[in-house]
């Protein structure tokens, strides 16, 4: 992908054949992009700092 290519998520409506931009980011997407089962959320990863850690905590209160 070219460096200057837009970094955005777009929605294509098959009925109207129109494209609508959902959002745009300033950095590249990383390895994962998904859509929640209810279609309301688009989680994705983006590296902000090379030494970042992600921790999952279960039963947090």
C-alpha cells in the first residue's frame, strides 16, 4: 500500500452503490480489525509506542 494512501474504514451500501467513510486514522492499522457481533463497534489495534504492553484482567472490580 502506498505511504500516502488514505487510512480509513469505508462502508459500501450495495443498494445505493454509495461509499461512506466511517472513520480515518493518522497511523497504519496493525494486524487486527474486527466488527462486533451487533455491528456497533469496530475494534482495531494501532501501535503508539513500540514498547507497549496489553494486559487482560479478568474479574476486575
